[in-house]
């Protein structure tokens, strides 16, 4: 089932339930197995990132934890200076293959052959 590209300004959201349905339809797994597989996949990524490990999905991209230093900020409503605490953030960097498909340099479906 191909997802239509919406011309609206809103970005469509792909939910875990939709991913489970795709596994059910395309691979023939039962609905419970499909749901459990999607949940396990995201739980592994979540646990890895929370523990400070980077996550690499070959051919897709990398999720990395980056430490942001404390810095001065400003309340946009009042203009008051406020400190912003140091924190960890998750960044995503797409692979060259994914970038190639998105840019049209690699035909869709051939990136994993």
C-alpha cells in the first residue's frame, strides 16, 4: 500500500499501528506479531538512545546523542535573559542511500539491492 503524497501543508504522520498494518499486509504476519515487532523495534531504539548509545540503521541513517552546553537565552515575550541548561538532544543524519532516493538520484526500491 503506497502512502499518497499530500499536497497540503500538514505533514502526514506514520503511526505504529499503520506500520503494524503494513507488516500484516506485506509479510503475512498476524496482527499480534506485527504489533509486537513494531513495539520491540522502537523499544530497542529508545533504550539505546536513553543509555547514550548511537543507533545506526544501515542504508537509512544514524540517530546520535549530542550534548548541548548551557547557554544564555531570552524569553521572546518579555525579552528577559534566562539561562538554558545543558542537555542531551537526539539528532538524525540520513544515509547517502536515503539522500540519493529522496533527491531522485537512486530509483526507489533499488537502494537495498
